[in-house]
C-alpha cells in the first residue's frame, strides 16, 4: 500500500524495543528518513515486471579463477572478553543480556 507510513507512535515503539535514547529532533529526523525509504520501496514495487521474469538473487558473478583462496578457520580467543561484557547495558553470569522483545503487533 502506497499510503502506508511509519507513524511517530510506531517509531517510538521501535525505539523502545531497541532501547535507544533519542531526542525528539532525532526521532523526527529518523522517522522521516525511514518513511522516505518506505516510499522508495513502494515506488520500486509499482514498476510493472513481466510475470515470467525470474528474480535476480545471485548478485554479481565472481569467477573462481579470480577469487582469493579461503583462509583457514582458526579460533583465536579474545584476551579481554570481560572488557566487552562490562560495556553492555546488562549482563549476567558473564553473558550479555539482550532486551525482551514484546510479541505484539506494532502500530
């Protein structure tokens, strides 16, 4: 639906779930940018395409003869994991605690 937009109320729910702290000016600016992206998506969706046209999901070809060889997957422990955990807003028993995600329809 082309008239579909992200309301400031819906945006504020996104901000709450993401546990962000934004000023009213930042919220307004980001919400406007998100709605502009949504408008562009709707514009792209409105372009008529042949029903027989297969989706292009492969990206650009990258021939094997010019690919860099894969490097060996070697685990290297980080020396200061506690330093990272200390920067998290919440942690418990050496793990970062992520926020609960409400299971409700937003907006």
